[in-house]
C-alpha cells in the first residue's frame, strides 16, 4: 500500500538537528548570563587648574628707596708747598729718679697716718652701751629706763592734729630716727596713713632731749631707733 503523504512534507525528518541547534543556543545564552559583569558608575571630577583666576591676583607695589650716591672725594691740591725744616724742636728731658747723697730720705716711721673714723650704725637692740636718756644715769637697767622715758615723752608732747580730727583720720605712724655720736637726734623718717599725722610724729621726736651717746667697744657710735605712735579718735 503506498503512503498518502508527501515525503517532503514530513516534519520529523530534521527534528534531531533542530534539537541540537536549540540546545546550543540555550547553553550559549546561559553561559553569557553567568559571565555577565556590571560596574558601579564612576563620578569624574574636574581637577584642572584654573590658571586665569590666579593671574587675576593683584600684586602690591613695593616702593623702592633710592639711596643717594656717596659724595665724591675731595680733590687733591694741585700745588704742594714744601716748607723747610727750620723750626727747632724742644727735647724732653727725663729726670732721673735716683737719689743723691744731698737729698734727705724720710723714714717710714716719721710719716704720720691719720686715723679715719668709720661711721658705724649699731642697732639699739644689740649695742653694748645703750644711749642714756636724761634721768636714767643712775638706773641699773638703762635699756628699760630708756623705753619708759620715751613713752613718757610721747604722752607729754602728744597733740592730735585738728584737721585730722575733722577728717576722721587715725592710724599708727612708724617713726625712725638716729641718736648721733654727740647724743643729738637726727635723720627722722616717718611712715603713716596721713601726712598730718606724720608731721605731728616728727614734731614729737624732734623735741627729744640730748642724750648720752651709745657706745660700742668703748667708742661712741650712731644708734638707729624706731618707735610707733598710735593716733586713735575717741
């Protein structure tokens, strides 16, 4: 029995070849999909140097100080006058320092040496013989008698300045003075809160009587002394 279909119209004739082609295409697509790579988008920056902006900067003008040229040297004289050496020069005679038999030689023992007394200040607290206040000559403790007589003198001569009372000024004035080698009072210095109080303290100390000077190793010396005077309003 003869077949009814045309052999050219048979669709299964090349099915094996189509299968192989399709399988190859699928494998190629799968391989490309596995090998596919992606990259992050890169941002580009302009790192070029703008030279025009730098060229616009103004350069400050500097003042050039011109120094004047040095003055020209003085011109040499054209004519040189020659002076004859006719001036007599006096010769310097150097005298001999050697002594002759006619000169008298003075021995060292014949030269009188003056003793210069050195001014020494010995504080009242360490002096050997304290200055003697008038009335303390026969007292055994002359140092204590001196302090007592000083307090009595301040109380008898004390007078509060009226202007200081009106201003309400009070305080303590430190007075420093020196009992000289002749027993007199000198070099009075004051330090206090008001000038009027200082003047009154100076007046009180200046009225001190002349004393017997203090002695150190049997020689009269200057003795500095300080005492406070308190001014207090009642």
